[in-house]
C-alpha cells in the first residue's frame, strides 16, 4: 500500500514563519511521503498516536531540503522520537549540512538530535570531511535551540578530515580516536589513542584539539609528530602545538622536555619550535628555562652545541647553519671513535656552518665547514703538526679573543683566526728521547 503524499504529519506544531532550510534554523516537522508496505497507527491516549510503517519509507522535514529513507519507521508521539530501521538497505538521511548512512537511526524532534548506529558514514557537506564508525550523535542547528551544529562519535571512528568537498582533490588528514567531538565545521576534539596521518606527516597522542578558525592544534599525552619526507624528523614533548594555515601544518612546537631528531642532528630543549613550508622542515628553534637543566643542545655525529637558545636552518630538511646564544659551548671530535682528543670552542654566541658532501658510497651528509665564536671567545684544538706521530701526539692550541674563527676541511682544522685582544698558548709535542744504550753489550777491547 502506498500512502499518499502528506498523508502523515508526525509533529502537530505550527511551522516557523521563517523560510529556508535546516541550516537556517527551521525545526524538523517529519512528513511521510510514501510507504511501500503496511502502515499501522496505535492510539496510546487521546491526542497521542504512535505510527509504524514498513516496506520502504520515504519522508522529509516539512519546508526544508532534508530527506529521510528507511526500510521501516516507528513514530513515538509521547517522546517525539522517530526511529528509522534499515533491514535490506541502509538508512539514508540528507540534510543541508550533513549526509548520513547507517543501519539504524533515531531522531528526537524535541531536541533536534539524531542518533545513528552501525556502519555509520557521515559526510560534512561544507568541508567534505567523512566519518566512518559504529555510531554518531548529530545536533542540528535550530533557532532557539542551538546556533552551531555539533557531532559526537565513539567506538574509535575514522575521519577523513578535509578542507572542502569534491571535486577538491586535496589530500585529507586521516584521524582515528577512541572518541571525537565536532563543533561547527572547523573545530574538532579527539580522545584516547589519537592518530593523525597523511603522506607527509604522522602525529600521535592521547588527546588532540584542532581549531581551523584560530589556526591552532594541540596534542597531549605523550605526543609525537613525525615528518615523512626524504629527510624525516620526529618531535616529542610534554605538549605539542600545531600551527595551521589553510589546513596545512605550518609549525610544530614541543612544550616541556622537547626532543627533535633529524637525519643529521638531534635537538633537546625545554621548548622546541619547528617551522614548515611545502610540507618540509625549514627551521628549528630551541630554548630552555634559563637554568642549567633547561639549556638547549644540538648534537650531530661529531659535533655538539650547548646554549641558552639555539636556531637551526634546515632548508628542505637539510642542516646548513646553527646559531647559539648566551653561554654558547661547542665540542667536536675528529671521528666517531672514542678519541680523547676533543676540540671545543665557547663564547657569548656561536655560529656554525655545514656543507653537503658525498661519501664513497654515494650518500650525501652534512659536514661542519666553519664555526665562529663571538664575545669572550675561547677555544682548545688539537691539530697535526710536522712532528705529529703516534708517539708524540698532536699540536695543542688554546686561544682567547673577542672573535675566534675556525675553518675545517674533512672534519679537521684547516686554520684558526683570533681577533680582538688575542692571546693563547701553543704547545708542540716534545721530540722523542733517544733510546738508552744497551748495558749488556760487550765493550770493545783496549788497544
């Protein structure tokens, strides 16, 4: 039996004089358009009639563009609840703000709340974001009830977080969490083992927040961010903040116990701030709390720099320059072995330059080329002298001055220039002592 259009109106209340769709705040007055099977009406009490229909039901919200379809429906007038059940086919709901498919759904008209369960697929029609999960609760925008849509989901849903609907082909962030909450089209919260993945980045944490309007994101609970470029990097800390612009991550900041690791370096500090462009790391900044325990430190295979604050230039994820400020101190080794000969240089500030070299295996790596100390500069270096050998040891130079400029080649000191009230000590190894005479040798006979 096909029920004629507008035969059943499930909520007897006057329609709002305001014209427009659900996005403009019109309450949903459900009207059943057609029923492909049997319909039953049960009078509970005077003025309260429950309605049951099956065999394929089509309905809509009166004077809006919202449509509903299900295999069967049930209307409970006393509580204002409209149940939709999908047996052979999914429940389909089309709203101006959302499209939703699920096995079962219930609409609570007094609260303008929709609850969907099993095999839920919800699409935000403004942003194009897609949620897949076991359940979803959706709060519509209705004048006098709420002015911003809200959604809640649990059971570890998966969200393709997009900036605009198709045909926009921009790659989405894939967000997975134990539970999520959305408010409006630009704010999102997640809790319980949160993961955020895209081809260029992976982020982890126990909870997260994204606010596209403010261009701000937060990861808490052992957070971790990994860059997946040709030169990958990782960042961990007590709290990680994300700077967002047009849905792209422009900066990543670790607050508290920050550790950043790149291909050629490792950076530790209380606060570490990474900036990105074209999805690649470009700069790293680090600073401490101002005490001895919170200093910033950058470590490579052969070099270490300590200071109150550090700035690293890493264009397209390749280390080229490091600048250290206040109580700066750097050490260098000749090679990766545990040699006792460690060079160091200190000053109020340090500037180090790296260059890219190719080793015998064809791999490219960063090699320290120059380091400059300014302001009460001091340095201690070991270099090979003319008499240098395993028996005598290297030449040792201790220098002081206003500026010390050290140039290196193949990780060895090539020259040292000291300027500004320069002084120091130059020590060369003593020549080897002659071998003592053999006292057991037979003395020649007297003539």
